[in-house]
C-alpha cells in the first residue's frame, strides 16, 4: 500500500462488530428499497455496495489488518490477501466497486432506476 494513502488501523474486535452492524443496516435499507412500489433500484444498489464495503472492513478489522480509507471493494479485497489481486469468479455478475459511490452522490441514479 502506498505510504501517502490514509490508512485505518483497527483497534479491537469490537470494531468488527460495529462494521457488521452498519452493514446490516445498509442491507436492510437495500431490501426495503427494492421491495417498494416502484422499487428504487439505484438507491438499493448504493446501499448494497455500502453493505459489501462495510462487510469487508469488518473482516479486515477482525483480523486486525490495516486498510485504506476507500470505497473500492477490489482494494479492500486485496488487503486481506496481502495486497495481491483476487482471482475473478466466472459468471455474469457485475462488480459493485465504485457504482454505489457514484449513485450515492446523485450521479447516474436516474439511469439505474430506469
């Protein structure tokens, strides 16, 4: 990890529990947003990305692994593997990294909900 990046140093295992509690709230929000009529898919994707991000941070905190202050899921995943890129899974899934952050700031939300 480059030295000029701001890094978060986990303090204890309770921090992992706090990250997971926040992730559960984001997942609950995403579930409610897609269950509405009409479903608000763009906002739901934002909260799903946030839940994934906070879950990664919980895992890293549990293992007392420092991680950069970032929204990049790929970068967080690489931290657990000592900075090595993760093996890509086959399938038709689209990555969540970056997408939720763009939607969270109101950019592109109309296209995602359309």
